[in-house]
C-alpha cells in the first residue's frame, strides 16, 4: 500500500503487516512519536483518505469519538488500502532520519554500580551512530526495554539503568549479565536534540533521566 503524508508531500510504501510508523522508520522518516504502543497520543494523525485496522491502544491516546471522526495513531495503524494522512505534529526541518534505525548485536564491556539501585552499562556496538538525546531498544528474553544513551560518541552505547529485582534487563545486572555477553538492540529512536538557539539552555533531570541529558551535554 502507498501512504502519502501531508503537508510535507512525502510518500512511502507500507506492507499490510506493519504499522504506518514502522514503515516510515524503515524508509528513513522521523515522524512525531512517543511510546510506540498506543498509549501516549504523540503520533496522532488524521486520515484524509483510506481505512486502517488499529492494533490495541489506550482510549487515553485515542478516544472513540476521535477514532470515528477520522483520527488515528500511526504506531497502531495497519493500512487496509492506500492512505492519505495529515500529520498533526512534525518538524519541517528534521523529518528525515540522520541515522538509520537498525537491528544490531552489541557486547557488554562494563557494568558499574553508581548507587544502591542504579548501574552504568557500557556496550560495544561497532558501526552504530546516533544523535545525542536518542534512545535504543535493548532485546532481552523476547522483550524490549528502552534506554537513552548517556554517551555522545559513535560505536558505543552507554546506559544509566535503574535496577529492579524482577526486571527483564535490569534484573540481570546482579551478576548474571557480564562483560563479554552479547546484547541485541534496535535503534536509534527519538527526536530529543539540541537545536540552534541564542537563548541559554536549562536541563533538569531526576534519577536515570540524567542519561539523555549527559549525552546532550557531552
């Protein structure tokens, strides 16, 4: 199926078994999004033409009245025919990806406790590049967990991780995950970035939220 985005006037191909957002990622577009799970409404759009099937989503993100009026969520929308979509939120200067989203395999090089419940994890990821402020999905036991990079250099992924005893990934930082182990990842995602501006920038973060702030500062 073809999907055309207005007002940017760009068109992509979208398979019947992928969401509009995933198809956009695959073809190099960085559209507005947040959770990618139909929970936050950041990727809400308006269907001008065409029909979609929606994967499960929260009514907080898309109410029944909005859905019946033609609004949709790009992360949940599976095309049933060619679509014409109006983007409600987009950055006219940065809607193309600077770094392609890809699957990769990294190697753990360091795990360092920073506090009683926060650890620094460093992964060697040759060929991986990103824009400071972005994040990756880490694959573990068939699940995905999202973490922002705290570093700014390519070929490496530094994460600030809060440990939970039963966490799919963080729970393994008790010694089960060791230097030399391999960890799969997908990314980079995210549109947080430093933009040209003459005004001073104030950054505020708490807990592990310091990760992307460190990346931007570095």
